C-alpha cells in the first residue's frame, strides 16, 4: 500500500481535491511542519505534499528535509506564489512538481497520481545553468520528464494571460515530446537540451536533440494549411507512423518557429507585445495571489540556495 504525507492543515475543500482521489494510497495529514518532520523521520512515504499556506521558501526547506531522510521520496510543492528563483531551486532540489495558488484540481490530481505511480523514479531533469531570465536544462527522454518539465514551464509563464500561457505550454510540450519520440525513441539514456529565455519583448524556448534531424519543408512529411491530410499517405508509404500535425499546431500557437540547417534544433518565439489583452481582474486576496515569476524576479540567494 502506498503512503502519502500531506502537510496540514490542508484546505481540501478550497482546492477541490480529497484524500480518496488517490486509490490504493494511505494519506496521512500532519498537524503542521514540525509534525511533518517527525513523521518523515519515523515512517517511509512515497510522496509528500507541502502546505499551500506556507511560503515557497519554507516549502522548499521541507523538501530538503524530506529528501535528507528519504532520498527516493517524490515531493509536490504548493505555495501561495512562486518566483523564478523558487522554481529554479525546486528544479535543483528535484521537486517532482510545483504549483502556485490557485491550483487546478485536475492538474494536481494528475501530478500526484504520476508521483505515486513513479515507484522507480529517478530525477531526469538536470539544471545546467539558471538565471531568472535564462534557464538551461538537460532532460532524459521519458514521458514523465516531459510532463514534469511542462508543469514547471507552466508555472514560469504563470503571469501571462491564460490563453497565451496555454498556447505556449502546449507548443513547448509538443516540441519536447516530438524530440523525445522521433529523435530518441523515448530512450531514457538519451537527453534533450532545453532552454527557456525571457527578454524584454519575447519568451523563447530552445530545443536541441541528438537525432539526425529532418527537413521541416520536405514535401509530404508534415501537414500544411493548404493540405492537412495527404501527408498521411506519404508517411504510410515510407513506413512512418501517423503524425506530422505537431509542427502545424506549434506554428499556430507561437509567433515564430526557426529550425537549424540539420533540423535537430528549434527556437519557438512568443512576442510579448502580441499577447491577448487580459480583462481587469479583481484584487487578489489570500491564496489567490499570483506573480509573473519568469520576469527576472528572484534574488541570487533564491537561485543558489
């Protein structure tokens, strides 16, 4: 039987989840952070979820304590808000997933389920270089790593209008999965280089895979606006699996897509001046506070901790 520790008091109803959402799992709720520490020293847990009421710095301290006592534990951080420095620290501390309030119940359920199921999990996201405006990573080619990294990227883009954020995250995930599948065959021993960059005017995502590359303009290889279906016949004749829609989708979700000559490196560019106008939001209170973490905020102390 799997066992999960939730740092309490946890606002189950406010977040929209229940302990019974996770099957075949015993859920222990601590009386606070000190009690959670005692429980971690006394019993083995598969997953720990931090308190949404505590600041990210305290949550990350709890993560460090949990991993000290139980190196294989998977940690899910929920905090009132997250800066880029917090997210970088979470990546360095091998946090499984992190969320800033308010949390989507569906996304939280899915991430916790993945964490519980990842019994033989080992971290596959390596931080190569990290500044609040420029993060470079190596990612092992496993689907769970794509899901985890997409969640971190979603939080980095947390201050964008929702539709633009969804477009960016979808494009990021599509390109990352394509690189993992087509260039590496989901070989966990192979890595993809990924960078997320924020300038005054743009958000840029960069990917480099170890594959032979491809010609994104090759006739019949991918879907196009003028002819979205006939490439399927070509792919079948060439022994390739059905596909080719991802590039068309990605090109519609961001403002620019650029490939290198070999076709194994790609830049995605989103211009901040073209973001959808966000309707005025009511004043944030309590746990509804959000920030734009991917904007240069976060001290060097935050990042190097």
